[in-house]
């Protein structure tokens, strides 16, 4: 599906806003000790940010795995972002899967506290790149 420049701009804007809003939910979830939900939101904040970045660059994926692969191929491998961003994004995906789908598993305060700075760092770095694109492509 080919997007018009306006559609692409609108979707990128929407997704980066979703990333920021989703990141904003996490402190409350942690305070309530909803650690699995907090990890879920950490992953989705990164998902929305990375999807905004990929769409801004004309890269459309159909799955979470595809998004992780395209982020690595187009932004980690060429050195646009440091390698640990790709590893952190993959880790957040795995941890979200575990918390959402594994029976008898719950994230705890320590695991959530380990993941949270990784999510915030990734969203901030990707948002900076997306904001640049938005400024250059303002409709």
C-alpha cells in the first residue's frame, strides 16, 4: 500500500504521539505493582516509536518480528543507532511476550526497573530522529 505524503506524515505524527503517551503510562503501572502491564507498555512505546521511524523512511512491515528486523537492517547495522538499541528492542519484545503469554510468570520490580531505562532511552533517541523527519516534511 502506497501512502500519500500527507498520510505518511499523519501516521508518523500519530505513532510518535502514541509512543510518548504509552511511555507516560508506565510510572503509574509500576507504582501499582502491575509489572507485566508496565513491561507491555515499555515494549509498545518502543514499537510505536520504531514504527514511526520506519514509516517515515518508507519501510512498511507486517509483523513485530519484521519491525525488529527492519530496524536492525536499516538503522542498527548502518550505525545510525548504536547496536545496544537493537538488542534492547529485541529484549523488550521477548520480555513482553513472556509477561503476556507465559503461565505462572510475573515480572517483578527488579526486572521492570532494569527494562524501563532501556525503553525510555530508545524512545527518546528514535523520537529525536522522527522529529527531525517531521520538521523536514511538514505538510
